[in-house]
């Protein structure tokens, strides 16, 4: 597979899965534009744009920094539950969506948008009322009020951020079809990155049970090839799907729910 000649914007490229995606995209020949609040490792990207995805002014300034057309946008940046519910909802969903919409004029026809979901968002359909309420929150400034109204702890906010992201990905399956722009999601299970400990801390026994079921934790390099595939031509008819990349965890949940385990 080649990404030769493609320009790919990757958020979260300074660490973990985003850094692995940047390395994968570069190895496949892409020009990588990294967007992060921290600077990526030298040589990992062709351009670095410092931005804070929890702040509207910072998000809105990104498009002006990009020269020329963009072939793929990988929304990888995200925060774990320990960073607090409001900030998590801002960065993982409301800010991500704002950046995506602001970059639409920069996207070439046929471009691909890839959102980093999570196994944590798998149950979005069962939480659809709360998901719908978050989808209706347009402004980053309104997230704190949303949290007060909808309650829930920090772990729930993380789950909700990923539920909303997956639901939005499916909902917008044909939004930009006339321009050939497609949007998909990739949902990892537990991956050993700097935020892995935060998940274990917040989710406690539930996370430990997941780790017992898996033969090993995922690595960022397990996720990056799938993200790269979704950026490339081979995935051109894949649209509005959420693809688990989780060592079999999503299949396990579905089989248990259907009673065929
Ligand atoms: N690690 C896991 O187990 C796991 C599992 C499922 C999904 N995910 C998702 O994968 C994505 C990447 O996480 P990771 O595990 O690589 O974590 P990470 O902490 O290694 O990387 C996250 C990156 O996002 C950036 N970032 C955070 N807040 C930002 C902000 N306000 N503005 C700009 N950049 C910001 C960080 O600087 C960092 O470079 C996240 O969306 C996360 O929710 C992770």
C-alpha cells in the first residue's frame, strides 16, 4: 500500500497511537502535518501546528496554517477519564468535530476522515438519548453546562465522548458524498500508551477483566496500519463504519450479548 503524494493531517501525533500513525503514514510516503498541543519527535512530521483542541480560537487557527489540499484527516488526539469530564468531552468530541468542520474547505475531493473511537464507545445505541444531547452541543463553552445537566462521573464522560464520536461518524456517512469525502472510525481496545495506566486507574476491575480476556495489550503499532488503510485508495468504498481493532474484544461482547459464547 502506498500513500505517496498524499498530505495527511494527524492530531495527537506527539504521542502514542497518533505518533505511530504519523510514522506509518510517513513510511508509506505521505506528507504528514501534525496537530498537537505538544511537539512531536523530530522527523516524525513535515509540518507541526501547535493547537489546543479544547479551545475554539486555537482550533479555528489551524486551517490558516495549512497550505494546499489535504487528502486525509486523522483525528487521533484524546484525553483519558482522569483529566476530568468536561475537558474530556471538549477534546475527544466537541473540539474534534469543530476542527473537522473547519478543515472541510481544505480537504480535497475524495479525502478520508478517520476518527479514533474506542471500545468504550461500542454501546452508543443503548445510550442514544444522552448521545443525542451531546451531538446537540455546538459550542465548547456549553460543555460545562452539559456536564452539570447530565451528571455522570469522569469515566462515564469518557465513554460518552467516544459514543458520540462513533454515532456522529455513522450519522454523517453521506454528508460530504458529493465531494467523495468519507468518514470512518477505528475503535481500539486497551493499548499500551502513556494513558493506559489512567484507564486501569479509572475503570478498575472492569479494565482488569478486559486485560485477563486478552492475550496481550494492544500496541500503538497495531492500530496505525488500519488508520493508514482508511486513509488510502483501497478503502474508498468504506464509509460511515466503526472498525474495532481490539484483539477480539468487540466480538466477545457481541457473542455474549447474543448468547452464542
Ligand atoms: N490507549 C488506549 O488504551 C486507547 C484505547 C482506545 C482509544 N484510545 C484513543 O486513542 C487516542 C490516542 O490516545 P493514546 O493512547 O495514543 O494517548 P496519548 O496520551 O499517548 O496521546 C494523546 C495525544 O493527544 C494529544 N492531546 C491531548 N489533549 C490535547 C489537546 N487539548 N489539544 C491537542 N492535543 C491534545 C496529546 O498531547 C498526545 O500527543 C485517544 O483518542 C484515545 O482516547 C486509546
